[in-house]
């Protein structure tokens, strides 16, 4: 069965950094003690990908059995959806677009520079993950795809492909303030064992 894991809405500031506005996660398929680390890595990955995606573009980054779909609108509002590799890409981008529209309707753009995380006030991200785990339920939303601009979707084979020259994922993980010591240890252990449960 296909899966959606995380939907995050961010804002790409003019200094190139991103700020998380809202997110929702569906992590029941992971072990209870892994979920916090998995969540931190999904947040970390969403930020990296959004920072490195140009305005007015869509990209899909493939990392092991996961796909990270990102869309940065012309107003620098970003959406990142993390799914398994079986979830249809076009449906994923339709869900991102709908979530960004819903967020922009609730929080006007003039408030974005001062917004902080509004996940509790914007449960739409979690609702999308729960409602559209089965992409067939999203079929009516496929019509919305026709309304999306025809921006080319770029597919990267690994997260390494979106990093800047000379950047290494291990270094970014080590420097990250958004990852706890437990999550960093989880990442290093999973990488050493090359286990199937490595997340991003």
C-alpha cells in the first residue's frame, strides 16, 4: 500500500533560509521509539530541499524508498510532501498546491514575515495525509492539476544531488540545530548498518 508520511508548508525568506509554517505527519508505520528521530529528519530534509529549490519550480528528490516532492511558488511559499515511491507524483503535487492555497487563504501573505509555526492552527496538513493515503481518493483533485502552471518537474536521484558543491549530508546533519543528539546517533547508526529503516 502506498504511503504519505509528511506534508510541510514553509516560507523561503529573501536570505535563502526557510521558515516552517505548518506540518503534519503520519508515522504509524515506524517503530514507536523511532518516530521522534524520523520526524526530525523529515523536518530537516524538507528545509534543505526547500532552501535549494528555486522559486517557481517543482522538484522531486528520490532518496532510497522515499520521494520528496517540493514546490516553491512565485510568492516563496513552499510545500514539501514526503511519500513512498509508489505514490503518484502528479497527485502529490496537486495535494501540495491545494495545501498552499488553503494556507494562503487562512494566513495572508503580508503576515508571513512574522509568522511562526502554525501547525496547531492549520490542521489541514494532517487531514490531507490521513484522507489521501489512497491516491484513488484524490482522483477528483487530478482535475486541479490542469490549473497548475506547466513548470518542469525535476527528479533528483538522491538528496546529495540537491546539495551545493562541496556540501555533504553528514556535515549538515552534524551542524543542524533542528536535530537532537538522539536523532544524530540514529542517523549514524542507520548509515553504518545500511539498514532498511534508514530514513532520508
